[in-house]
C-alpha cells in the first residue's frame, strides 16, 4: 500500500525552518499524532534576547488581531482564527517560567484626523471584540507622555503581545514533550522519489545525509525560494527588515501605570518594561541592511519625539528580516503539489498568524 494512504500516525512529515511558522506547524502536527521532523541548522541553538537567530526572535511579539480593519476575507479569517487558537494553545504549551503570559491590552494613538476617523468606525463595528475609543482622561495622559496634542486613539482589550523569546522557548519545550525530532542540519535539496512504494519526498541534508518523507512543509522564509526552484516552483518573496532599540531612560518612570502591553503610535511600537527601559521598534524597511535614516526617523518620531526619548541612551539594538510575498497577499499558504506545502511570507504577522496557518497545513495533510 502507498504510504501516502497509510494511517496518519504512520505518516512522516518534515517541517523545514524553525521560525514561528515552522515551530507552530510542528507543534500542531505533533499534537495531531503525526511523526514530525523539524529541520533547521539553528534548531538546537541557545535562544536569547541579545543574539536573535531569526526574524521571529528579533520581533516584538505584537498581536494586532482584533484591531484589523476588515471583518471578512482571508486575512480577517486567519487573524480571527489565530486569536481563538492562541487562547487554546496557551493551556497546552508547557513552560517552566511562570511569567510567560499573553500581555494585554494594545493602545493605538492617531497621528492624523483621517486615522482617527477610521478608529471611530472600527470601534463602532468591533465593540464585541473589546475595541473602544480612548476617553478624555486617557488621552490627556498620552498627551503628557508624548508632549503633544493628540487627536485621539483607541484601546483593544484583547490584543497585545507575547515576549517572543519566552514564546519560542515555551514552544520548543513543548516540542520535546510531544516527541518532535529536531534535526540541526541544512537542507541541501528536496527531490521526488521515483519508486511508488517509497515515501514520496527525499530530503538531502548536509554531510551526504538524507531522509524520505510523506510530506514536506517549507517554512523557511527567504530560503524557501532556493529550495523550491529546482522542483519547478517559482515563488517571489522580498526581504523586509525590522529594527528594535532598547532605550535606557534618564529618569525613572514608575508612575507610568497606564502603559499597556503595546502602544502603537506613528506605526511604531513602544513597550515599557522596568521603570526606566523602553523597547521601540517597527518593521518598515525593504532590504537586508538596517538603515541609519530609518533609525533616526523612528527615534525622532519625525521630529516630534518627547524629551524622555531624545535624552535616552540606546542600551541595545537589533534587527530581524521577514519575508513578504511579491504581488500577492501575506502569508503564503499553498499546496504546491501532493505532499509539498508552503507556509511562509508572513511579513510582520508571523506570531499572530502562527496557529491559524499551522491549522491550515494540518487540514491539507489530513485531506490527503
């Protein structure tokens, strides 16, 4: 009997790439009872804040799921599904550090009248998702923080963030518990097996090693293009870079009790942690090299930065590269041919969309 039609627990699946897409896909498939290999040269590397190994670890972990403007279509459905799935997954992810939580809420401040009008429409349409316009007292607080006269803003009570490093560590521990096989090798080539009685796919690894698999799921960001081209599949992804700065503020700001898990202003995310530290970051640039001009623009808030920003010291900075599909919406979720799937190109929503995209992959595999 062809192994493709064997009992699903006998089916072997390789997931290539250990960013958030690969990790969540492996986690979901492992929970479903499949035998899963997770392949990436960094899969067993130590994970820490100071040297992020990929775009996921270099992110801020923002989940803007409910605040999304649309209320129908593929992008909305993926966000909606993921927000529900994250609640379920948090009860299943095992982690030894008790402070691993989904931090809420998210506040977004308007930087134009047009943006504020859009916020009003959004709050009216999505009250049931915990979204409302900021009241006068809150707005006065943010006026004092940013030393300006803000037009308005909104609060999303169910959006927020995960600490990406803690999230990756938690998921990695869970992968060990459900017996996911981690292979810290580079994939050199993917090819088809000609014998119908063999597993469909051959994955060639470095050092002349190889494994045969029923299914291959490619989650390897920009490297996906190189792996797929020899198989006759052309996909088009472009690098988009995000920069993050940790600011050490000159004065202790323990009175900033109203600071949410995430504050978004001028498309920049602010995370206040500890009395005098602030993370400031955004995914805004094309290419693979951090721009000094973009750095200055971000830290100057387009020449409107408050004193606490202009006098702060940068104690640490890092960047991460994400993949964005060209000429098609993100993320790239496709069944390219029988047993060959792709889950990548999430742009800046990898952590948000991880569970829904993993579920999509699972359903495709289940249907074969």
